[in-house]
C-alpha cells in the first residue's frame, strides 16, 4: 500500500486506499494504517476524511511526529494558524527542539499575522540551527510580510548566492526587489536564470510579473499571452493577465478572462469574486 502511495499516480493511490481499508476492516489496529489512509485521502482530494484519519492516528499514537506535522500542515493550508500553533506546542512537549517544529512555528506565526513574534522565533531557531535553509526562507518571507523589503532581499540573495536557486527563492527575491522599486537587479537575476533554462515557464512568468510591477504593461501582457496555452490554461496565468488588462484600461478583456476563469474553476471562490470585482 505504501509503495503504491509513493508512486503518486491516481490509480495507484486508489489501489493503496483500497488495500488500507481492507486492512482496517480486517481488524488490524496499527495506527500507521490510519496515517497512510490519511495520506491517500488527501492525495485524492478527500480532505475531510483525510483529516479524520489524521486525528484518529494522533488519538491512538500521540507521539507520531509525521501525523502531528501533517496536522500542522493541514491547519496552515486551512487558514487556521492558531490550531497549528497549539499542535506545535504539543509536539514540543514530547519532542522539544526539533528543527521542523521551529520551521512550522515561524510559518504559523507568519500566517497568524504576528510578524515580530515570527522574526524573534526565526532568530532564536537560526542560533540553534545555523545555516538551515528552510528557517532562513521563513525568516525572509516574514520580512516580506512585514514589508521590510531590504532585509528580505538580503536573506534571499544570500540563499541564491549559496546555490539555492529554486523557483520559490527566485520569486521571493524578485518580490523583495520590487518592493524596493529595484527592478533592474530583479530582471538581471531572472535573465541569468532564463538564459540557463530558456524553456522554463515558471521563470518566464516571474519575468513577466516583474515587468508588470515595473509598469511595462504591454511587455508584461505579451509575455503572459505567450504562456497562456489555449489547451492548458493555467489559473495563475489567467489571473495575472486579467489584472494586467484591467490596469491597462482594457476592462472588457479583463472581464472576459475572469469569466473564463470562473467557468473553468467553479469551486475556486477567488475566480468568481475577482470576476464580480472586474
């Protein structure tokens, strides 16, 4: 069942869930079954059932760190940072000083809109775990949340120079530069990465975003239109295009894109709300 889960294909996840349900019906009481069931249910989009299985795992095996961290992640994804913090407090009670707990705590404090506490927590954690990239990233994101763009760019540029060139770091670095109206260095970093990876659509989208932030709306719109594939329209690309067309004064085009977004994503409240706003 676990091997099937790790394949991350829908049919293999469904097969894993079927096997796990049979084990549970057969009377096996190992709480790891509930944890793996929760993984399968989340992967299939059955979040309520996945959450119930996670809670059952923790109820029967309170020191299961994987399940505890999965609960924290669920609370954060559900915009419930206070519940995440309470869960982390319980983890600290039996497994104090874990770096993963520290990372989640900074993130939870960020999501709870408590930036100063998040920064203090990140500083203390980085003293205990110097050089930890996840902690550094969360600290940089906290600076971004607090609109302390210079400190944020310092953190992300240091990560970039150490070789951490993932799309999340590049996006955060360009956002920090944009917050300081320093568009030239943002474009320079992205152009360098695009030269090395010319077919990467995420990098192209980041460059288009920077062009829009800089006020170069025609170039930004043209760049996003190239990324807007009719057979595979990406919601994030469409959101960006609709916003740019609005800023450029082409409200009819913006409304048309928002209508398309809402039609293609009926379960996405942001699509409908932005259509109404447009």
